[in-house]
C-alpha cells in the first residue's frame, strides 16, 4: 500500500510540474481571471436568481470585457494622439516658445545653457528608433497578450458558472477538517476583500482626487493624467507624486507661481492625507492587515507576475498571514 501511494504521489508531483509549465506563460492572465471571478461572484449569484447560470456568466464576462477593454483602448488612443501631436510640434518648432520659460528657469538654477527642445527631440528620436528596431518583438508581445486575454475571458466564464462546484471539489480534496477549512476560507476571504478595497479602491479615489487638482490649475489632458495617477497610486512610496510633482514644478518654472504652489500644497496635504485616512478607514472594516503586507506584496508581486502582481501580490502575502494565524489557532486541535 505504501509503494502504491508513493507511485501515485510521484505521478501527481510530475503532472503538477508539467501542468505548471503549461500555464506558466499565461500565469498573470490566469490570476487575473481568478481575481475577477472573485469580485464578480456576488453578482453572478444575484443574476442566477433571474437567469440561467450560463447566461448570467456570459453577461458578466461581456460586461467585464467592455469595462476593461474600452477604457484601455481610449487611454491608448489618447496617449498615441498626444505623442503624435508632440512629435508634430517638435518637427514644426512650435513648442520652442513654450519651452523658453522652463529653459530660462533651469539656466538660472544650474548656471548653464539648457536646450530642452533639442534634448526632447533627441529622446523622441531615440525612442522611435528603439520602437522600430523591436517591431517583431512588439508583434509577438501583442499576440501573447491577445491569446492571454482570450484565455482570461474563457476561464472567467467557467469560474463564474462552475465556481461553487470547483470550491466544493477543493474543499472535499483538501485533507483538513471542515471547521478548520471554514475558518481558513473565511479568514482568506476577509483578507482578500481588505486588500482589494484598501489597495485598489483607495488608489482609484486617490488618483481621482489628484486629478481634481490638475483640473483646478487648468492643465491639459486631465482625464489621461488622472488614469495614470490611479495606476501610480498602486505603487508604494511614489504614487501620484510622479505626475503632480513635475506638474507643479512646471507651473512654477513658467511663472504661474500661484497655480504651482496651490498644486504642490494640494498634492502634499489633500492627496497625501487622503491615503493616510482612507486606507485604515476602509481596510480596518474587513481585516487587520499591516501596510507592510501591501508594500511587500506589491513590490514582490510586480517582480514575479508583472502588472497583475500589483493586485495579486498583496493577496498572496495576506493569505499566507491568514493561513499562519489559522494554523496557530487550530494546531492543538489537530
């Protein structure tokens, strides 16, 4: 019996390694589908009261696809349009007048002659050469992303439709007593909800608040920069400062001192304080999770899983913390 069990364990280990090799190239997309399924599961349950499970899952997959693809497409088109506009202005020499004030300010600060237009043109030219040189790699990357997005939509549909069946199978296959599993899943669920609300929701609110500051001082393309600041808010320590900080310096260098001082003060006080108040207020409602968990999860997740690591990394670290706590609480009973 022990030999038979050993053979089965070796077979399971070998197949697990091979299975991981199969999914590893698209691991980020799979994790994204799991995360979306978790978020949309309550809506799936509500829709199933009126629709068939298959229809409800199809509706949610279509809605999620539109909610994610449309804003991303608009963002890409806006960014491309801005890049083309800047390139045309540089080619025509139009931005020289706009750059005179920043150049004069930099000359006064560093006691030297600074040619921003030439420097910017050189950087854009180098970027264009790099893009043209990596065109085959870009095509391969776009193909990989397209396949990954299709896989995510496919998995999301089945996770929504058959999620309860999968959870029941995992519960049955896990060699732990039901009370321990119940406590573990409840703790992981509360930890995941806290991370999503305290990490993602706060980033959306903080980026939007920073966008209001850009709107007040009259900077162009506020919607585009607001989306950028929402994404940057997911990064620890840096956040929205990468946008409103240089914007404030630009306003100061162009002689708009009142607008620059206002934006700098608004970003430091309002945007900075909003993070200090919102995150504990939202997170503490669902779980006791240290900001260190978020920071470690974001940095490690970004390195391990790419962009999806910004969301998945903190959840993994939080789930580990919850598992250790349950183990410590239930160890004597086991």
